[in-house]
C-alpha cells in the first residue's frame, strides 16, 4: 500500500485442494476449546481486536454479487467453505452495514443476529472440530466505506462510475462476510454482474464474461491463498488490455479512460518490473498480474490487491514497483499480526530504492543518507516501525521509510550476497503462508552466520533516532 497523500510517503471445490489449512490452529487459538463453545469475535490482534474471528478457518469464498451503479445498491450471496478448529456452538463473521436476509449452515436455516460489525451465527447443531461445513449468507444494501484510524477511507468506496474497492486493513467487511484477518487466507471465486458498459475487476484469472439484458457478468478466480483485505471487485468504465508475458504470466490491465494517457508509459514497464523483481525476490508467486487504474481523486492511495494492484490514478514507476513488490511481501507472505506491517511496507519501499539504484537513479545508500540526515525531532523518528501502535501509525512514514532503512542496515551488515539470499529464502520458505519479524530475524542470522538481534532491536524497536552503523 502506498500511504495517503496527506502523509509524507504514503498506501469451488476444485480450488480447495490448493489452499493450505495449516493455519487453522493459528486462527482457532483465540477461541476456547471446550466442546460446544462459541468462536471468539476477534482473531486476537491487539491493533484491530474485532477483526477476524476464532474457532474456524475459511478455505474458500464463493461470492456472487450484483451492483447497480446508479442506485449504488448491492445484492450479494456468499458461500463460505469452512473448517471448524474447535467444537462450535456459535461463530462470528465480519460484516458491516449491509442487511442480512438469510443464513444457512450446510443448507439448513440458522439463527443469526447482528452485533456491530459481527454477524453472529448459531447453527442448529454443534459443529465438531475438524469438520468442514458450508455457510451461505444472503445480503443486500448500499455498501459504504469505513474510516481508518489515520482518517482514510477503506472498503467499498463509491466513485462517479462505480466503486473503488480497497480493503486494507478492515474494509473487506463492507462488501462480504469474512474472517477478516490476514492470518486466515482462502481461495476465491467472485462473480459480479454490473450494468452493460461497466467492467468489474477482481484478482486472479478472468474465467469468462457474458452480456445479456443490459448487464454484464464477470467471473474471476484466485486459486492461491488470499487474505480478505487483498480482495477487490473494483467497478467502473475501463479500457481493458490483456496479454501474456514471456514468463507465462497472464496480464489484465483495466484503466479508466481519463487516466489512460498518463498510465500507459508506466504500465508498459510492468513485464520488465515483474521480471526484475523475480530475479531479486524469487519466482513471481502467482499466475496472473496486472493493474486497475481508476479515477478516484478523493481516495489518495494505491493498494496491493492480490495479482492486480489498485491505483486511484495513473501511477508513477516507483508506485508500480512498490505495489508489485507487495505480491511477494504481504500478499504471498502475509502477516500474522498488524504490528509486523513493516514486513510489508518496509520491504516494498526498499524495492523502490533498489529499482532506482539499478535503473539510473540514486543509490540505496544515498537515499538512506538523505533520510538519516533528518534531525532527531523529525517525524521519521516518532515511533519504532516494529511495533508502531494502533491508531493511524501503521501506514505512516516510519513504517515505510525506517522499515526500508532497517533492510539497508541489514544489507550493509551481511553483504549483498547474503542479503539477497535472505530475501529469496524468505519468499520461498513462507510462500502462500505467513511470517513474523522474529522468523525473519532468525532466517537472516542463519544465512549470514551473524548475530543480528541488536541491529533489528535498534532499527525496529528502539525509540528515537538510532545510531547508524
């Protein structure tokens, strides 16, 4: 994600076999384990205590949506294939602001109630631990965004021709019922019907589209595990470009005509950017790629929606590099807690520095030096990026810039050979899964053979301006 511009840097069954379920224990850990107990109303994240839920793991989402761009009305049907990680007498889903018209569990009508952003479901019978079950939620209404702690809009954001749908960190619940925390990842089928002339773009591969009776239906599939916040169904009037790269990656670009002229020179560089990032970070983790360039001047940020980043306007090359670096750092390798957000944003920012260094721009050292020259009173040193705190800090300057500075200090300490070995080992070892700061520290120490806990403590967790090595 690129940060909001007001800040200095700115933000089916066949598929199920591809989704690992090893994270079920992580997701269920927040809940009680007694037979017939209720799943918790949060995944245990201190920054967003109600995000996600305990007691189960969603393996697959099958979303069928119909959106009217004139009335801004959404009709939705979500079918979730779920595995219980404890005996469940009741469980929650995250869903905010939309009217639920029915809930079934394995085809049987179930009791439900609303409690703030929680949809509380009580099945007819207790669901036993280890059992797979299917939840169907029918809902409708006018989706609206939520306001994040930093004041930016998040979720389903209406535009003049459709909607800009960006879910980080808590916006997924504004348009579908979810276990909305990054540590619960699933595959997705998304079918969206919109007025003819509009395009609905999601992540993954376009399986097909058809137009009849004045409406067009688009069918998308993302078979790789994806966190709920990385899903999108951005809708608008778009010029569409499709091609396959030399590496076999299927590219789908959707660009608002008002942004097409400015976006074209940058989007032409996407294949070379992906090839460059693949050389540094390891093979591209998905089968599809592309860009969604909307005309949404009031949004103020871009987001690394999985396989197909979402931009509120034509991106520059640094933003393109940043959001696509997230496909490795944040999308394929995801967070288990929001306090580790530097693992996403620091890495994507450092990718910008590396790209500039290797493409005729400033060296990473020069960029580091310019930042380090800022006085101790500068906002850059306001809080440690390794645990920025709740509120608006997780998408603020220190997470991005000081996170990147941490990586540069690591590079200097271990040398280029080991540094890039660390990055490639990180993305390979945690592909389709999750990672923590402690795991990254241990990996760096193992590959380099050096004690690095002091470096990471100073740059990620120390207060104030660190002493540079």
